[in-house]
C-alpha cells in the first residue's frame, strides 16, 4: 500500500469512528453541536484524502471502493462550513 492509499484508508477509518461516536451521542442538541465540530475537524483529513484519491486516479484509476470513498468524502466536505 502506497502513501496515497494509506492516507485514504486512514481518513475512511477516522470518518467511521466519528460516525460511530456521533451515533452513540445523547441528546439531539448535543449531537448537532458535536457533529458540527467533528465535521470541521475532519476537513483537513478529507481534503488530503481527496488529493490522494486524485493522485491514485491519475496513476491507475479508482476502484469501486475508492470511488465510493471519494463520493462520501466530497459530501462530508460540502457539509463543513468554510471559515
């Protein structure tokens, strides 16, 4: 596994851990604030993973799993407000 593939996998694991943590959250008010902070915290990881996926695509094209990750990362990044 090369550096780009490792970065994508690590970001995917981070996103999964975040979703699991949020799913175990208590009240809906707390969930909203926590989700907002978590998505903002994921932003740099998502940007790096998308750049890594672009690098992979230039070299060999994306697998179905990588394409699904690309779509998920793009959706999460779109949800993160720009500051």
